[in-house]
């Protein structure tokens, strides 16, 4: 099969829901195997790399106020060269056993960075399945954590996700994609860890989303999504785009969003996304949810645009 054929084949695969969303692996596998899909994706990256997209990246982390655990339980990373970003949320329940799950989350993300660099150095592109596996098997401390890692390849965002962290994509300040969460029960997400009750990297959901220049990706932990509705993020995006005439700083945006979520988390009476979900699950809960809040923002641009 020639490279052009592979690219055409790839385009056929991706055009079944062209405008915005791409589905989980199992839907894609109806059309082709994931391996073929990935191979085609990598070919496309090579063919179109000169006219691809890049993300400007920025992050903001607001750990919960706790003198004993100033780092909180979330962790995140940005690999700009590799156009890859990740978040993890150490599961708080470990505290009853004297374990700081934040340590698990931090090590998982640190190991993910090493794996991302390695993939990029030896293969020129990042296989997220391998990154997640390697990060997981190298993380030996006790604890467990959700994880969501996203990479941009040509015009496709590729993600692996375990648990209730996730990402949203906004176009013209409107939500066009929201990643699904994995949970066993209300507030009980799938989680990577070394204990018998934890999950392994094979449980990860794999997602593919087509993006365009100007799109904004917001990756976060549940501390963000439990306290802030997409419509509230849209308001911030609208305001900022207007103010800066299209040139938005990702760090600034991440801190504005995190600040808003933090404010909401202290509201004792709001029907927050968390309160809404609690109600649906049969719990009587009102107000925001105090939690560590991690926000990573990626602003998608044409590769030749100024990326400073
Ligand atoms: Mn959390």
C-alpha cells in the first residue's frame, strides 16, 4: 500500500463523524484494527508534518490547602517538544491507610515524561499506549491514581484515559468535545495502581478527536470538572478571546479557569456539577467540592504561527 493510499484510507476512517468527535477505539475498530489505524496516523503525521498543527501549552495547579500535604494529590506535565500533556489525580481514600496517593500520581507522571521523551527520541512520534504502560510499570509506590494523557499528531488529538480526569475541546468558545469518564460508582473512578483493587493500563479508554487551528483544549482533574460547567468555561474563553484579539496566553487561561473553579468549590449552596451527579446517584449533597484543581490548556495553532 502506498503512503498516499494509507493516508486516503486513514481519511476514510476519520470521516465517519467529520465535524467534531471521534469515538472510542471499539468504534474505530469496526472499520479497521487499532494497529492499522495508528500506523496510518503515524504515516499521516509524516506526510503532513510540515503543514500540521502545534499547541501552545500552559498549566495551573491549585492544591487543596493542607499543611501536611502541600503538594496535594494531583500531578501534571507538559512536554512541549513532543506536544504531549498529562494529568493524574491520586485517589484520596489511601489516606486512611497512611498512604499519600499524591506520591503515586507524581511518580506516574514523572515516569510518563521519561517514556514520552524516549518514544519521541527513538521513533519520532509518541505511542500513548506504550507511554501509559511504561509509566504504570515503573511506578512502584503504594497508592492509585486516575490518568489522562493527550498528544497532538497532525490534526488529531490522541488520548488515553483512566478514570474521571479528562479533557474538553472548545471551538469559537463553544464546547465541541468532552471526554467520557470511567467510574464504577459515584465518586469511585477507575484508577491505576499496584493493589488488587486497582486497574491496569489495559483499562484505558483510547480517544481520537480531530482539531483545527484556533481550538482550545482544556485538560483537567475532577477538581476542575466537578466545580465548573462547560458553559462557565465558554464565558471565560469568550471574554479572553475578545480582550486579546485572538492571541491568548495558555498559562493565563489555565489560571483564570482554575481560579473560577476554586471560587465555585467554596460555594456552599451551588448546584455544582458534583452536587448534580451526587443527586443523580441518590446522595443529598449541595455546594462545590473542595479538591486539588489541575488545569492544562493547549491552544492549537498552525505550525508556522508564532509559538512563543
Ligand atoms: Mn480530585
